[in-house]
């Protein structure tokens, strides 16, 4: 009988080799073979088939003249194989033992009168099945809707050779007068073992428990029954990340120059124990995304992320040296735990730079990291010509030098928190003004840039009017003091709202300053919280800003 199979799409056929070893000599699950592979799973298969052949005669006393006998054939196959993987994740299946047997018995003839005379002793055959005739392929299948693992399995048997035929001895029918009878002579005929393989796809399996794949054939209207039972037993231990874990872990380069960042990895084995850890250690590897141009170095004790067994865990250590050159190189990174080269657990971590440190790899030496990376990454509107002034007064947020250039000079306080809201009041005729932004971090920088660029815009607007009337000499013309930026100010008082009470210098141009402070509230300059990788900053565990 030909094999009964279902279609099986295979992404990768696992090679099958024969070692010649008996099942008793097979390495244990987790053991390393002499040629460097690890035993990942055991596969055992049992095939059983029963077929009742023959039937009643149609003519004569004992049936059609010289008709073949009736009987029962039982066939059996057993195989044992190990599924193995090397350090690169390459898979193979090694056949350790395979046997077949088949028996033909209960030979008899069956008359229309329901007589059943015996028809001889029958026969049997058995033997080993070599790898050239029994081939096993196993691959990962599609995930189920519940997220369970599945496997594709094919067991192929090539049994057309004479090695799977055996002798069956029987008593033939002979003519006797006008009828037939069972002869006392013995004849021999060749019989086929009649065994076949199996093919299943996307079969749900349990990673750390024995799974049995069962296929049965019971064809209505026939005297044929067959069954394949294939068991898969894999790792007895479950390996999972302990640290880092989840999505909340964050790492920040230190302030050294060059900056250094260490990542420590820890995995647990369940059920645990020193023996389980040692057995699986060489099959495990940690992996993490790179951080731009930062140099990645695994600790010599854990090369390429291969762990050591320490304090009841699988552990490894990774060092990054030198901050990356681009702001986008920081942020979310994937950490993975791989077993046999395949990811089994993962975590999402975040990588930051120290906000006030000065160990970035480019730009102007001595500038704080926030200024370099927020400028490079266009995080909050810092222009190509804008600079950082580290020598300004401690309370300085930023400034421009109108009439000299169009450069905004940001100060250290710009990356902290703005001072708003602030209410300034003048004489009753002019009322009061609520001004100044309230932003933190990148939002504060955007507000200060908006403020300072408005100084430049007011200056240009003043001089574009060709010597306008400006009796108070605050660089806001009389024509503009009535409504510019929604503020009415006294054309004869350069500081209508008394900003000089906080900083005396504003006594000469407070009306210009009040308009720039109000400009901060417009938030025209965009800032991007998702690009802020400063520590502290928008993305840190305790957010700072906007």
C-alpha cells in the first residue's frame, strides 16, 4: 500500500545522517556531541499496521479455483533520532536506531459455506532501516492563534527494495475431481512489508514537555488499520531573561571622556540548579543592538555574549565605549536571549546621555551634551549657527547681540525650566501683561529660541522703518508701541511694565523685552519629546519636560 500523506511546505529541510550508534549510546538532551553539536530534542516514532486480506470464493465449494489464501498481516516500524544544533544555530537530525518487522499469519481459505480450512504457516521478516531508507525532517512551523509553537514533521520511508520483502509459506489449493482442496505441499511467495511514512504541518508542540503527534487511518469499507505515534521530547529546562526585563530598563553613559556604559545580563533556568545551568550554558547567548559609533566590547569572560554560570544564573557583561555621534543612535534598543541561535526572550531598553556632561564626540569641545545632541538631531529648533555660552551669568537663559549677527547664544539654564508665568504691571493706563513660557528641557529651549529670534525680528523691523519716531529709545517705534504683539506700551517710557525691578538693564528696553517674553507663549518653534534622549529628559523613567 502506498503512503498516505498530507502536503507539507518546508522552509528548511533538516539534514539526516546516520551514526551507526544504538539508541542506548545516544547522548542526553543538552549534551554536546564529539563534533560540536548539542542535543536539543529526542524524536521517537512507532508505526503499526494491521490488514486483513482475502475473501470468500465465488465459484465451487472452496472458492474460485486456485484462489489465494486469506490471512492477517501486521507490520511495525520503530525509529529513534536526535535533533541537534551547533553554535551557529545550524540544525540536523541524527538517526540513532530504526527497525522494521512484518508478520503474515492465520492463513486459511474461506468457502461460501463458511468453511475455513488452514492454508499454511505464513512467515515474517524484520531488520534495521538505514538512513538511506528512513529520512526525517523537522522544522519550525507557524505560530498558533494562541501563540504556541508548532512543528512541521516528515518521516519518509523508501521500502521498494528486496530488503523489505520476506518469504511466506502456504499450502496452495489443488484440483480434486470436480472440486478443489488444500494441498499438503508447501509453496513460498515473496511478501512486501507494506510500511509507509508520515507528513504533518503546523503541529502544536510544548517547548519543555513531551509532545505526541498521532495520526490514524481507519478507511471505511476496507480491512485496513494503521497508526503513527511520534513523540518529541526537548529541553527539560526553560531559559528566560531576569535582567534586563520588560520595557522600563534604562542605561546612561557616564561622564568620563570617552563615556562608558555597562550592560549586565542575567538569565534563569527553570527548573534550576548548577547541573541544569552548566548543561545549557553553551547553548545560550545574549545579544543587544549596537549604539551607533560607540565601540561594543563583550567582557573576556563572556565573549560574543556567551554566559558564565555565576550565583545561580547565566550572566554576561557588555561594555560600550564612547558616545555615538548622532542623537538618533540613542533610545530604544533590543536585548535578546538566544537558545540554539534562536530568540526565546527579549527586552526593550533605552539608552541615554548625561544631559550636563560634556563628553560628546563632536561639535564644540566643552559644550554640554544636550546642546550638541539637540542641535545635531533637530530636537528643539537649535539652528546651525546658534552657539552655547558657558561663561554667561548663572541666571542667563539666552541672548542675542542685535546689530552684530543673527546668532542665538543659549546658556546653561535654557535646558532647565523657564520662569513663567510672570505678570508685569505698569501704570494703570497700560494695565499688565502675563508673559514667559513654562517649559522644561527641550520646550524651554524652544521658548528661549523663539524669544531671542523675536529680538532680532523687532530690531530688523525698527530699522526697516528708516529712522522712525522713538522718543524713549527702546527700539520699538512709536507707531509699533500701540499694538505690536498685542501689547500697548508707553511710547515715552522704555520700560512701561517695570521689568527693571527684576533686572535693572531692562530699564532701557523693557518694552522690547516684554514683547519677546510674550512671544515665548506662541510655541511656533517645534520640539520633539520622542527625540529627547537626555538624562534627565522626556524619555527617562522620571520624565523631565516638556
